[in-house]
């Protein structure tokens, strides 16, 4: 794993993270201490890290302001964020910020207890700690199977990793991301609370009314070795057009048919006690085993759409196209490049379709554009879509304003060439 920045003015907190970040069977990552927001933004723009720690527990740092700056250009600044919080008020505030690429929330006082396990989850699922790259099969056949402790932090971490990844890969829009997060987290928490820990509806209701947080009740239950030793099995398979999930606990199960019947007319906003019913509305093919301690469900993906436009090009004119429209003509001067917002586009040489491009390919016509050559192929819209047409002057002016984009775009082009080389070697 590349170097991980820890953004905090608090040296003691940095040392605490460094002390507890060790991961069994893996070399501990290098940490970089960044003490203010400008230093952090400069580092993230140039290094584009996979993961950052951001301290929200100190007002002087301005963690929320930094998060807002990051979210102004999430296409570039897409690092997963481990949010360090002073209390649950911070976590609740962060949970309301839609689109933030937060992997999990850790209370500062809980770093020693949770950080090693969180880092283990991240390392074992690094393929879905998203790095923006040109891979048309980015989400093809990614799967994992894991055993979770009875720990809400672990459930939150898995749910966020998967939902952030699918959103950044343009497989979910922001609304569907929220739906899927709720569904994964609900099924995992149901397995922990009611399955392994045996917490009843009445017991949870009384506890929430008095304490407001379920975590301490779970911890109390897990002091019993018979409960603390139980695990939750979580499996996922991420395919091109849908995702599939499986959750199993080691509890006695429950009458899920009766639960669905009892809660179907309950207040929709009363999530406690009816999470399964809400999940059923969000997902496809929600299926329990007869005992009620195993559940599987699917979630459909969107196709040929990008969620996030690079800040570099966001204010440029967008062009809507319809199926059959000609985007480029073979042999014409290459005086502009196109950023693909949505749709599919056939690349045609000598009257034959040689490839099809979509949002995962990011650009069209960039090679002849940069090399100042004429178009080597024609491009026609294979579906309705939307493009951002960028002239050479606009491209140069944009790079002048945000020079770090030049480095990032160079990496994207290098990855495309690498992919073409792999494809050519397979064909040979």
C-alpha cells in the first residue's frame, strides 16, 4: 500500500495512529503527517493517495472544511477517508454528508481497539479501495468471503467500502448508493445484534431509549464467551450489471415471515424493527433460509453513465447525442477531445467496428488530439449519450489553472496504453 497521510495538527494523535496501524501478515504502511488543510490538499493533488486519515475532532484543523474542498473535485480527490471523531455527534454529522468517500468512523478513544482490524479489512479488500483508472471490466467478477466479529465498526467498514467503490465505478447513483449501504449494514447488524447476540426487539428498544447507542449493549453481550466467539459470514460478488450478497450468523434464527407481516404497515420512518421490510423495498431477490439465520440479496447496477465529472471540465459545454450520431470522422483534423459523460460509442475503422467506448474509458480521441494527428478512426454513438467537447485552447487553459491534472491525465493515458498492449498480446 502506498503512503497514507494522517491529517491532524495533533502530534499525539498521529503517534497513536502510527502505533496501532500494524497489520498482521502485512508490512505496516508508511504514514505522512500533514498538519494543516493546505498542506493536505497539496499532497493529495500531487500524490493521489488511496487512503487518508482525517481528524474531525479538532476545530483548529477545519476537517469539515477540508472535506468540503475534497468533495468539490471527487473525480480527482477520491481517496478513501478514515474519519477520526471525538464523539458520536461527529459521526452523525458525517453520515448526513452525501457523497463523502468515508470508509469508516473511529472515535479517537477507540483507535487502539478498532484500527488494526479496520486496516486488515481494507488491505484484504484493497481491490475495492477505489483507484480511478481506465478499466472497462473494472467491476467484473470481484468477490470476497469474510468472517466478521460482532462489531458494528466492521459492518460499517464493509458496507462503505463496497458502496463507495460501486459509486465511484459509476455502477450506482447517489440515491442507490444510500439504498445499498442501508441494506448491507442492516443485514450485517441484524446478524450481529439479533442473530449472534440474541438481542430482542424489546431489549433493544429499552436500551436505545435509555442510552441512544447499541454498541455498548453488543459489547456487554459479547463478554459471554459463548456469544463473543460467534462470527458473521459475509460474502459479496460484484459483477458488471449487478451485485450479489450473502450474510449468515451463528444464532438460532427467527421467523422472518412473521417479521415481514408484522412490520409491513408500521411507520416507514420507524427504522428500528422494520429494517428488513425497508431492505426488501431497496433490493432484488431478498431470500432467507428456513431457519432465518442466512440471507441473500441482489442489487441492480446502472450502465453507461458517469456519476462524477472532473472539476477540470465541469464548467464546459455538454453535448447531447442520439444513437447513430457521428462524433468523429476518420481522417478529419483532431482539434478537440471528448470526455464521456454517458452512453456507448463505436470506434469504426474501414467500415468495421473495432471497439466500443463508454464512461469507464473516460476520453475519446485523445491520442490524435495530443499527437496533433488526423483522426485514425470514425466514432458513432451506439446509444443516446452525453459528451464534453474540449478544444485544445480550453484544455491548455484548464491545465494552467489546475496543473496537477496533467500528471493525473498522463497516468490515465499510460493505463490505456497498458490495457491496449495486454489486449494485443492476448489476441496474438
